[in-house]
C-alpha cells in the first residue's frame, strides 16, 4: 500500500535500528509499499527537505538560495507525486494480489491424454475497438464499427467452442483451455485518421472492449465449468498512450494492459471464476509452456517491412528468428520457445514455428492502399497442443457471421 514520507522514514529507521543495513531496509520497505527502491530513496530525501513557505532565504547568499530552491522542488514533487506503477495499480486500484503462476501444474504435467486430441488454445487479437471501416473504401468487402465488433466477438468465441465440441473433441476429455490475448483490442489515437474517424473515444473503446471480453471469458467458463482456464495477455501498439512506441514501460502505458487488468479484477470477483488464472504482466512479450511445448506470445509491431509481394511473411519470419536467437542467448531456459504466436499483421498463418493471427476487424483501407495485402476475412487462430504430437490441429475461426467463401469472385 502507498505510504507517506513520514511512514517511509519511520519504517526504514525501525529496520536499521533492528540491525538491518540501510540498503536492505530500503529494499524491504519498497517491497512492502509496492514501489521501486528509487522511489523510497527519493521520498526519504524529500522528507528531509524544508517545507514550502517555511522561510524566505537570504537573497544575498547564492549558495543558500540554490539549496533552498532544491529543497522546495523536492517538497513540491512530494506533494504532486502519485505512485502509479504496475504493482500499485494491481494491488491498490484493482485489489489484485501477486501475478498468478504463469506455469500452472495442469499445463506442465500433461503426459497421457488417452483419446483426447490435446489442450485447445484460442488466440484473440487485433479487434481495434472503436475503429470504422467504410465499405465504399474497400470495394464493399468489409464493414466494421463497434457494434459489428461485438457481434463478431460473440460469434467467434461461440463458433470456436462449436468447432472443438462438434468436430474435434467429440465428447472426449481435454485437460484445460488456454486463451491468449495478443493486443490491439482498441483502435486508439495513434494515427490522425483514427482520431477523426473512430466511432468512440479511447475511454469508451476501453470500456466496451473489456465488457465484451468479460462476456467471452464467461461463455468459455460456463462451457468448461470443471476445467482449468489459463489466460495470457500482451499489449499491442494501438493501445499506447505515446505518439511513438516506447521501449520502457511499454505495457504499463498501454490501454490493452489496462483492459486485461480490469478483466482479471472483474472475472476474479465472479462466482464462476474459481478455475480461471491470469498472467498478463507489464511486459511486451511472455513465454509459457503447454504440454511440453514452449510458446512465445508477442504482438508483432516490432517487426518491420512487408509488401504486396511477400506480405507479412518476410518481417514475421525474420522477427521470429531474431527472437528465437535472443531467447537462446539468455541465461534463463524458461524463455526458450518452439512456436511464436504473433498478431499485428491481420494475416492468418499456421506453421510449426509461427502461428500468425488474423484480425477481428478484417480487411481495411491500410491493407488495401498502404500494403497492398490480399483480402482476408476477419478470423482468429484456434489450435490444439498434444504432449506427443505437438500442435496437431490448427485452423482459423471466421468471425463474420455473414461471410461466405463460395461467393468470392462472383458478382
């Protein structure tokens, strides 16, 4: 919980009096307060400063004047400071405890599934809530807005469950269900044309996206009441609050991460959530293991390039190679991965090394004019992982209830 400067100073002094070194005392107090060590050190310095209005320094003494100005700046910073880092947001605002274990036991100990095909994963990304696609600007092949997004999300989740139940699982047991959230849940305001054409503002986009995701999780939970459900999430680029992408605190300054945090808070407050776990850390990527197979979940906006000839394949393959090489160089084996899950490019592709997601938005003006990409219906990735055979089923889930492949190329 957040503490005042006096409480910080007293807590540090108590630990020092008990025999703890000052550095250890600061570390422990920072951990208990849910803030960074540098924040504690800064607030200790601010506590010793003179309060605003305490006295007027002698203008004849430049050194005293400089010290006083410094003290006043620290005191002002103390009054204005609000500690809004990831830990504080989770624990204070949303009443959430530490992050759930990203490696739950059921996902690690899948050894024999009998006749079961494996553990299913539904990958949701690139819904661009609030964006508008006008049919006349894309040859009439797509229309999109917030109302259509809601219809497509409901249809997508329900159809994914039907595909599993009626065409793959056939009543056989599955060990659990994984839901991956890959970012760009909202349209945002990162481009000027979006600011002008979005059908809702950022806060409304965030609210609506959360509500529909909540309903999607509830639907999955009610279908698989007795099964563990694991939810992972990483942010995209459209939810960012800065004009240009940031390297530091990428997730914490992103509305996607806020959506996931609100979603976790509200789901865990529901009566039907006992078997649901979340891992949506303040990070750009995350790695998890399912049935002995390692997955890296990333949005994909860090991969540059792509054109009408090679499409998204070139930048994504190059990006996957770089991330894999980097992971192998790290001194922690938990970041090594077999398959990368990537969104951003709105192009569905499934291979043993890469599963690239489509989008809930579908074909838009950017794909038509800026990239020259081929048409693709709104679709999301669904796949199944088996401890012996790896990814043995992979398929797109069409999100548009009105899409009919048989009508392509016909007047």
